[in-house]
């Protein structure tokens, strides 16, 4: 069974940086598409960044140029480097793993951007 565990969330000041990690277990990680989503209170869950297995990376316009997604297949881990953070980036960030007929989610990690 696939398990996803996010880590690295916390409190950061506006303009600061934070890097999230998502470790996956129970699958052949390298063949799956991976994505980061976020959900703020009272808002819908939105796609932040996504990558196909050994494919291009998509970024939402709201984070383009500030966030960088990467993956390390040897460690079964994806990362989200977040720079120049804004208060509107405050949300629970979720890791997502998808394959043919499969869709898995982590429990999320809280990111709070506040002075």
C-alpha cells in the first residue's frame, strides 16, 4: 500500500523560504506522476506544481518563479522549495501520487506565512 508523508512545514516570515519534502513508500516510485497541492481555510484544494515521471514540471501561475519542485527517485522523495513567500501562500500543502487507476494523498503539512 502506498503511503505518503509530508514534512518541512512551519511558520515563516513574508519573503522567507521553506522547503517541503514528501517521502513515498510501497510503490515503484519512479514511474508515478507526483504533484503538490495546497488548501487554505475556506478555499478549494489547488494544484501548485506537478511532474510526470521523468517529464516536464508544471507550476501554477501564482507560484511560478518562486517555487521549485524536484524529485529524487533514489530516495523516493519529492521536494517543493518555496522562496519569497507571501501571506497568501499560507495553506496546508498536500503531496499527491498518481498512476494508471491509482491516486494517493498524504495527510498534509501546514505552512504559515506571517510576520
